[in-house]
């Protein structure tokens, strides 16, 4: 699981650009100069035709900076949902704009805090002219308040299906959510008879969403590793310059042990995340297992390392001015995104024949 020279160059380019452009302002140069939005889009739709490992590289760098750009929701979730649907017409219509970054996409999927595709309860009924009417409430919709392309999962008589919903159409109410992690834009989407166009085959949405969930977990694990590694870098640097009792605190044995433990957590999580990304790129049969393992391991590693960052920074670590609180909030928010670690461990156990799938993927772990 080693990066190629081209992938290392991509990592260097993304890191350099993020160092020059802070916050949401990085999206335009990331898409215009590097083309990150189209990395996983086939060339026939205007993309670069790369795969999950390139997405991993970008996500890890975005995690280091806690970048608020809409890469995960648009270039990962929506792109994978469209490609997984097998709808060539929808791909031809929507992917070129997504690949260029001129259009941001959003996948409205989770309900009642659950990302389990079987838990979708929004309903879609046939309307005139081959259109559908969709009613339901979606939560935790990444970048959903402003997205130009909105895909909605809803249940028909044939099962869960995907629909393209016009952003400004009647019956659609999108409200930005107030989240603990202000660097991850989310929205609540309420549909009341909103008009939608079927994407892919009716009833095929659950299969597509399970695949999207696995790819999303692999991508999010990479982001968590990047952020956890940055927490450790900042903490080691601080421990080397913060003096107590005439010595840098990093020279104290107890602090050394805590930093060493954090290093092991980060590197173990990195291996799990890379394993999931390489499986997404070349071994889809192993992806569900490795994605669930990565999501569980990387969520817990990031949370623990972010907590150590605050503890070892002491008083300054709990101030609003220091970055530690932002990493801590991202760690706990991302641990719940796409289902908490306990749910993914239950998925692993079920796949190994050790117990039922259990749980609903709810953010509270039920």
C-alpha cells in the first residue's frame, strides 16, 4: 500500500495550495488548478479517470487543514451515487459540472440520524410526465443548503430509489443546520411533494447507497487520519518548546509515553484507511469489511489524539483562539458521520458470522 510518484505529487500540490488559500476560498483553485473535483470522474464525463487512492490523498490533506470545501459531499458521495446508478443519461447531464467544480452536489440520504439505507422512509409516488413527487425529511445533508445538484433517496413501491430534485423547485425547503463542527456544512432538507426525476433503476437505490456508504467511510477515514496526524504534529512541536520546571515538557517520561501512544494510534489508523482505499480502488469484494474497520478505527483514533492535543497543551488548549478545539469538534462530529464506530463494528461482526447486523446506523449508536 504505497503511493505512486504521481500520487505523492498530488499530495504535495494539494498541501501547497491549501497553505496559500484558507477556508472555503480554496475550492476554486483546488478545482481549477488541480482538478480535485473530477479525480474520480471518468474521462468521458470530463474527469481525470483516477480512483479511490487519489481521493484518499486529497481527503487526508483536507483533513490536516480542516478545510470546509465541499469535496466529500460533492466529489465523493454524489459522484459515486451517479456512477453506481448506471444511469448514463444522468451521468452525462450532471457529472461534467461536478467534475469541473462549477457545480456542487449533495446527497440527501440520512433520516433520524441513521445512514442505514434500509432505514429510508421518505416516499416517492409517480406524477405526470414521468416525474415523481417526493415527501420526507433528510438530515445531515452535506453542503445541502446551497448545492446545485441534489440527489434524494426515497422509497417507492419497488424499494429505495434515487431522484434528482431541482434546487429551487416548489415543495423543497433547505435549511443550514447549526452544528458543533462549524467546518462541516450540513443542512436539513424537507420535501413536501417536491418534484424529482428518477436516477437509475427504480428500487436499486439501496444497493447504490450501500456502495456509497463504503466509499464514503474510506474517504472519511483518510480525512480523519490527516487531521489526527496534524494534531500529533502540533502537540509534539508544543511539547518541545513549552518549559516547566526548567525543562521542555516533552522531556518528561509521562509526556513521552502519551505522545508515543498517540503516534501508534495515528499510524495504525493510517494503515486501516489505506487498506480501505486500496480495496475501493481494486478489490470491491473486500471493501465493505475494510471500510467498516477503517471507519471504526480512524474515528476512535482521531477522537483520542484530539483529546490528547487539548490535554497536553494545557490551558491554551481550551481557548477559543487555539486550533485544538476545532480538531476536537471535527473528531467527534466525524465519528458520528456515516454511522458511529459501534454500528460499523456490528457490521463487521455480522459479515464474519458472529452476530446480527444490529443497530440502525444512528448517530447515537442505537
